C-alpha cells in the first residue's frame, strides 16, 4: 500500500511539474467572429474580433468589405483613400503569426507588406496559403497594400496564429512540484 501511495505522489508531482501542453495553432477563418464599426467606416465594417484577436483598420473612416475578394477585402480607393493599413493584435498579449491565406488580388493590387512589432517585415504577392516565420512573440502585425494611386485590392480567407505563452523559465510552483517528485523518487529507492 505504501509503495502505491508513493508511486501516486510521484506521478502526480511529475505530471503537475511538467510544462503545460502548448496550444495548437489557431486558424482564424475571418467569418465566424464579430464585425463592427468602431472607427467611423461609412460602409462595410472596420473592426473584426475572433478568438481574442482584433483586426482593425488603422485610419478612422477606412473600411473592410465582406466577400469583396475572399472572406475579407481590403482596398485603396474609391471610398478608402491611398495608404490604407490594418493591424492584427491579441487581447492576451503576444502571439505568433504563422501564416496568411491570401484569396487574391484585383484592381491593380499586386502585393501587401506585413510588419511585426519586432520589426520583421515580409511582402506577399501571391495567392494561396503563405507560411510565415519571424513574427514570433509580437504584440501586433501591421498590413499595408504596397500600391497607391487608384484602386488596389487584396482579399484574405484566413490567418494562422499561435497565442501559446512561451515561458522559458519554470514557475516557482513547478519547481516545487518537481522537487516533491524527486523526493518521492528518493524515498521509493531507499525502501
């Protein structure tokens, strides 16, 4: 009986001391969240929320078009001025942007640039799923259409993100539980 109790204490302590399982990446489908107008968009919407993430037009009055190209269309002109941009952020702090599903480009749109809060920047000029690296532990990613002067548009069908914390330093409670597990191992070997 004593051996099984020691074994249970050992297994329980080691299980609790092990790092939490990291969350799997999340695919934001850009359709199942909430569209809203918070920045004065005269048509469409300017803010989108899904799974704790916020996608918002940077300038008051600019808007996003649902279903224009793909699930969400972003464009310069005629109702949005040149130099439109939008930002993705996470309410829980930092996140990693792992991929973007580009529906396509139209009306002279050929590319857009993403820049993370860490300074990493990537230009995308092709449709389809684009896997990304370098946007790890960012507080935001800003998207900009690269072309100006007329109408340029890009559509998105989804974003792949990961909001799992990346704690490299164990928490004190985890260290205490690991110590308890080691004591239980020592007691078990002693007997």
